């Protein structure tokens, strides 16, 4: 036990325990392995709100029937550069990783692949799937819409979900470059995490039932869009982009129409979530080698950029 109340456990042991829990709950081997892979990614990069803490929730949904324990994924190729994956109401991680695999296969031929996902469930950290493509040399984008929990700019009710946007790119000799961000100021799972830890929220990230900003995690009824009180119109607009790709383009559920992830006794009805993946092969543009040189140069410039006094430089981040 550390002094900051964090418990340290070897990664392999944690992975084994989480996998055992999902398998005991009835999840098929392949879907359970995909879920563990995504949750461990989130926990390893410090996004605990989307990490292994979710295993209890997934096990409960498997037991209640909301999640199909033995999902059979189906792929429908719709054009030379596009496809749809039917997640069969199973764990969303399973469908999303498969969509990236399909996208890479298509992008090797077409240069760019757009893959929609239907009849899915909670995605977890979108960055897990963007990284999966980047690790194989592809620029990858992943997004999803989620149940309403974010106010519009100057709004007084929930409208969009947290609707993440994740981009990753390959970097020669290093881990992929990754941007994984919610279009809300924080994810709702962060509010739940702060409740469980008894910690106050940062200012300007959540609101009470009337839309008034609050730092009390127990009073928080909704989130504020990225940009907060002054510039939240930007986050609200980006959330709409995620909904367009994930729900409108795939014919799945709109943010306000989802069965809530939490706080409901309905744990048997599937949520028909939609996701979207875009995979780009640099070989079909400037070429993989030149792209690798370019991103190395870009990252060197980024890390060498001057920081303002009193702040750490970019190379230390």
C-alpha cells in the first residue's frame, strides 16, 4: 500500500484476475481477452475511470443478459474502402478491436478504411483501439457516442454523451503518438471515481441538476462540455461530430435515447451502441518511411518547444 492510498499489483497478476472474473461471468474467451486488453491499456496509461475498475460492471451486465456472453461478430463489406461490423450485443471491446483489424486489411488495399460498428456496448477507452492500429503502422481514429450526461453550452440538462475522440499514429522505434480525449471536460467515470475516493472535482468540469457548476462529486448530475463555462461550445460541437460518425452513420442509438449505463435496474436489454473507426495507411500517401521521419521531426520539435516560466518543459511530459 502506498501513502496515497493506491494499491500496487503486478500487471500480469491484475490481468489474470480480471480475465478470470469475466470468464467466470460467462464471457467467451475472445471477448474477455479483448475487454481485458482494453481495460489494461486504460489502467496502464493512468485512465483509471476506464480501466479495470469496470470489470465489476461488465460482469453484472453479463449476468443480467444485457451483454451477450458468446457474441458472434459479423462483417459486411459495403464498398472498397468501408465495412460494417455487427457486435451481436457482446462486449464492445471485442467488436472494436475486430473493426480495427478489418480496417487495416482494407486500408492495405484502399489506403483508407472507414468501419462502422452496430449492436455493440460500452467501448471503454477509445485510445486502446487507435493504438492497436498505430502499433501496426496505421494512423487510426476511433470514436463512439454514449448516453446523455453532458450539458450543451449554457445548457441545463444532459444532451450529449462524453463522446471521446482518439487518434494514434506510428512512431519509428517508439510507442505510438496518441491523443485520447473526451469531448466533455472529464468522463462521468471520473466523477464516480472521485466519489469512491471522497475527493473533490476540479472546478468547471461538472454541474448540478440545474446546470450550475459544482466541484462536489455527490452533487454532480451532469458534466460540462470541453472548454467549460467560457468555451464549452467547442466541446459541444465536437461531441456532435462523434454522434454523427458513431450513431447517425451506423444507424444506432442517439445519445438521449440510450438505456443509462448506470443507475437503472434494466440490466437485460442490449443498448445497441455504435462506434466508428478510421484507418489510414501512410504507405499510400507520403510513404511509411517518409511519414516516420516526419513524425519524428514533429515530435522532436514539440518536445523542444519552450515552456513558460515555472512550468515543466514538453520533453518531460
